[in-house]
C-alpha cells in the first residue's frame, strides 16, 4: 500500500532538502548557535524541554563526528537519518497518523537472530531458540513496509546481529535507510565487517560493555574486553561513527556513570553511549541485580550532568522518560520484532498477539489488541520519571496482557508477573515514593505542556475513532 503526503508538504520538502544538505556539508565550521537555530526552523520545537536539549546536543555533537567520519558515513547520516527519517519521514508519519488515527513509530527494533557466541548471565535474549532466524524475505518485507510509512531508522539487536547470514545484504539493499546495531563486538574485531560498514556508510555499531576490563570479562568471558578495544580501534580508523551500550546493575551502576568511564570510551572514539536498566528476564534472571530506586534516581541526575559536560551523546531508556514523553512501546514510537516474527511492544515486554509472517506492519499497528491496550494506558503516569510499564507501573503490563490475551514469547517470561511480582511491586512503590516529590517540585510545571500533549493525542486518536487504512492510501 502506497501513502502520499499533501502536495504543499512535498513542495516545502523539495526546498528543505538542499538546505539541510548544504548545512551539514559545512557543519564542522559553523557556530553551534547557528546550527541549533537553523534546525529549530526546519524541524520545529520539541514538546518536551529535555527532548529539545537532546536534539540540540545531537546536532552539536555531529560537528565533531563529521570531522573524522568518512564520506560514505557522512552521506548516510545526512540523507538517510536527517532527511529521510527526520525531515521527510516525520512529515509522512504525521500525515498517515492523522489519516488513520493511530501513532506511527519513528523506529523499529528487529532481532533477526538469537544466535550468539556469548552466554552472558541475565541476557534478555538468552531464553530464545537459537536455531530459528527470521527469514530474509520477512525481514526485507518488514523494512520495505516501514519505509512506505516514513520509517527509515532501524535498530538491529539479537542475539549477535552480525551472525545473521544475510545482514549485509539487508544493509545494502536498503541503502536509503539507517541502521544501528547492538553488538558484542566479537565479529567486528575478528572479521572484515568494519570494512564493509565503512563502505556502506549507513550502519552505526554500538558495542556492549559492562564497565572496564574486569567487569566486562566477568560477564562476557575472559579476553572479551580486548576484543572490544580492538573493534573500536578498527571502527575509528575506518571513519565509522560508533558507540557503547552498558547494562546498569546494582553492582556497576555508579561505575557506568563515572567521568573515568565516559572519558575512556570517548577517547576510544565513541560518539554515543546507551544505558540499559538491568531487567530480571532472560537467562537466570536475578532481581538482586536490579539497581535500587536510589541508584536509578542517581543515574537520572548524573546523565543530565554528563550530557552538559561531555562531548558524547548519552541516553538512558529508563531514566529518559521526560525526554520522550514516557514509554515508547506498543507502536507509540517503536516496537520490536523478534527472530520468530512476533511483534512485541518492547524488547523487554516479551509477549505478542500478531506476527509479521501473517500480517503487515500496518495491520499490526492497527489491529494488535496488545498494542492498543498499551497505547490506551500511555502515559502510565504523568510523572515521566516513571515511564516503564514493567517495573514502574507494573499493573499496566499485567492488565494489557490479560485484556489482549497475548501469548508470552518464551517459557519463563511469566516470572515477572508471578515469581517476581512482589519484588517488582515493592520496587515500584519505593521508586514512586522517591520520585513523586522531585517530579512535582522540579518538573511538573515544566513538562505540563508535554503531558497535556500526550493526553490530547490519546483522546484525539482513541481506538474508537480509528479509521480504515484506505483513507491515506493512493
């Protein structure tokens, strides 16, 4: 199905694209203030103050990135990520949203394989089958359908994404899209994958770490840290932008937030760093590894500080609720497709009621009872420091599962709902008690515009008003 955007919008885009290309060609040589003001005019203001600051940080950091990135990578960032995904894609997604009556994601996360050479404890992917990859045809079709809806940004996870036999064929065939991969770094260190990525330009690898050598080798195996350093050195030498991703546990939370760690990986060449909260799912889930409410609050405050002080883009998917207006899951801003083709609301919310082998992306977004149940409940709390339906407002996840009749993705996925229910409920209460005064005193008024916007969108695009897909199709 082909979607169109209004003629007036297409005309504006025709004038905007050369302006964006011209701006980014001279990006390293113009003042930050000029960059910020120009992008505000092109993209508009963000509804969330932290979101606006984050976007400005991205564009200012790109000035540094463009000084060392090779020409293929710079071209892909400008044409694929900024224009296709950011400028033109946003216009198309909004047009489809207005016509159909439900949100269109800004990105998809796809885990085409769960095979991995490592066996890290607590890995959310570890309980899945290792012998059933997503077919190339289904993978290719999913990306094609997403692009037709204005989605050009894809995060490839796993398992180890570079083990998927035809992953580079996907990258090359969809040369107008931008891919970010979460990887152990093993294959990047040992094979010619870095050379391929440098040639394609449209892939940004993020390599998983646990801290420094001792912490990383303890979880991922002796000698793994040296492979990470080798992979990063190869990427830097090839002019490929890249980053790190760290899983915050009760043991390493403070270390991941230290100046020493952020500076270390920045000096290795990392342009971005992602923080994940340890979640008690996957292989041998251990609730005692979940950071305490106090540690998580520290992470929120510390990342705000690090963003201001460091020349690296930092994001935390549990602490950055104010940045994006709460939870992104259920198709509001993203969804996850696993190696079996199951469409899950989130990488960590492992349940599904529809599959990409049987349904199109549009049908999943429109018809999934699980996704609709989640979207009806967003935001789960007007306190955007509590964005997660699994550990912050767990009754929302339980209600959505019960209401939709969705099936759990793997055998032990119900541990969160059953065996760990008491632990999670206690964590939720303690974290709410800790964050409510902070939110009410420091952030509630500042973010009222954003929360009002979320509620207005939910009311405007409630399930009762969703339209037939032909309304936006030509």
